[in-house]
């Protein structure tokens, strides 16, 4: 950390380079310190759950770890890399039940066709062209001519699109769709009166639902240990620091890495007390946390205001090649510039409307 004398000397040097007055005496300058901390805290959070599992057919569980009556008591080593998500599946001791299915061979009688493999079907249906009403202009689908030959209404009416009747043989009198029969053969069964069962495809049997046709089932209690990464970005500083102060610190600052120790990445004992106190809320152990990776760095930045130059604020950053000084308008200066700009804008709008 730079001393107040080093800070004022750096500000004086910057002011002299720009041709302005520097601090004449230490009492003319106000120096405040700001601790900057940034980085990430990556945690590995663990959850443990149990559930009953069911499997159709054979399943090999011999390669899975076995735990006792309490899943929480099973020890799993900390992860080497907290950023990697892992899932460990275990089997509860004595919970595996591997048995033959009650169906015997994996198949059961088809419920839809009751094991026959066939479903009843209407061999014919009403013709879509004539609906059986005007199937033949002479025999009405009976095969017997019941109308008087040569009658104008019977001999001429409706001849367009008609064919020879398959029932009575009269030319140009029958519906083209059914040939005078009034009904059409069912396309699904071909007129046989039965069709294949769509569930079993005429087999009469279907796979047993419980075992999926394997004739075997396995049940067990499964324990699942899941570890998921939880990454938190850390950025700590005073709220009144402008972006330029952060940029100067990142571009020119000599940052100090936060040292951690131990498998759980706790702060080293020689960590600066202010840094440790500031980071304490960020390093509180979360529920289920089994490992963490801390990558943080800190830097102490000095903010300087001068009584002789009230419109500027100086930020002094300790750098690898000496202090770096950045100057920014003070808060009052920024507000004044904003007010002047707003007044100019209002004046421009008023003048524009008057001239319109």
C-alpha cells in the first residue's frame, strides 16, 4: 500500500506534467482509501436423494457402489475439480429383488381380440355414391326389374354416369360405385367379415406390460449423489467509485492474489485483516458444499481531492512501475456539466419551436 506521502507526490507530479497546481501542503489534500476485490468463488454443491427403481428384464448392478441403511453416511472423496458436474449412483444393501415375472414367458392373451387374433368387421357398407337409394334405376339393387320399361322417368332420368347393372343387367342404369348393389365391399376385411387385430397382428398374444415381454423384473433402492458447480462472481468496492477508477486499477494496478490454504480453500492465516473481514460474507460455507476454488485478488486504491482544484478527483493506483494517477471530474463538476447541457437543450427546443 502506498503511503500518504507517496500518494501526494504522485498527484503533484501528475499536476505539474499537465501544467496545473499540485497540493501545496498535505493539509490541502484529502486522501481516502478504497479496497478493491474481484474474482470468483467456485463451489461444488452436493445433493443426495433416494428413490425406488424398477427395470424390465436383466440389469447388471454389480459395478455400482453399495451403501448401508443411511445414504448420508456414505463417504465420497472431495472432487478434484469443483467445476465438473458428477453423478454417482449407488445401490442400497439388501434392496435388490430380481425375480421371474408372474406371466411366465413374457406374453399374455390379447385383451382386444380375446386371443383370437381377429376382430369382427362389417363385410359391406352403404355405397357412398348412391347411399343405396338409387343404386339401379330399374331394379333398386334387387336384381328384378320392378319398373315399366320405356317410362320417361325411368328410361331417361339419371342416365349420365351410369353403368350396366350387375344385378339385373340393364345398361346405363346402375351407380358406377356399387354397380347396382347399393353397398360396397369393406376395404379393411375384403368382405370376409373379420380383420386382423391391430394390437397383436393376428398373433393372439401381446408382450406383458409389467415385464415388457422379458419375463423378468428387477427392483432396488437407488441412492444418487450429485455434485454441481456453483460459480459466484465477486466485485467489491465503494459504490461511489467511477468506472474509470476500476479501469485504471485493472490496466495499471499491481494486484495481490488472495491466498488460500487447505483442501476447502480457506483464507491463509497471514491474509490482510481488512481483506479477510471484507471477504468473510462471501466465503461462508453453503449447505451441501464439499469443495471450493477461490480465485480472488485485491488492491488498495487512493482517492485524492484538493482544495485548490475542487473540480477534479485523483485516483492513485499502485503499479508495477510506480504509482499511476488518473483524474476524473468531481461529482459537483459532473452535475454542473449535466445541468448546463440540459439548459442548452431546453433553450434549443424553445428557439426551434418559436422559429417554426
